[in-house]
C-alpha cells in the first residue's frame, strides 16, 4: 500500500514539476493541494499506522508460537477502539 501511494504521489509530483516553470509556484501548489486534502492525508497516515501495529502484533504472536496466544492482537484492538 505504501509503495502504491508513493507511485501515485510521485506521478502527480512529476506532473506538477513539469507544468510549472518556477520553483516557488511548485511549493505553493503543493501546499494548496495538501491543505485542500488534509482529511485524505490523515486517513492514509492512520491506515499506515494501524497496519504497522497489526504487523508487529502478528510478528509477536508468530515468535511466541503458543496455542491461543491472542494477547498481542487484543492489545491492538483495545488500543484502536
């Protein structure tokens, strides 16, 4: 997911860079785009953070290799509720 988002960001970034002639205009345009889409940025960052927590919990469960060891996932669930 992170790689896909980076590809999309780079695509639009490259379009911005090629369409604008001045560096100052690029920064203004990028700032405007980010300010207009703050909600999407927040949602994306929360998804990345949630994925990291779940990945770490699954790795912890895999490393312990005991039956019915769901405590790591329960901690993640409780934290995100």
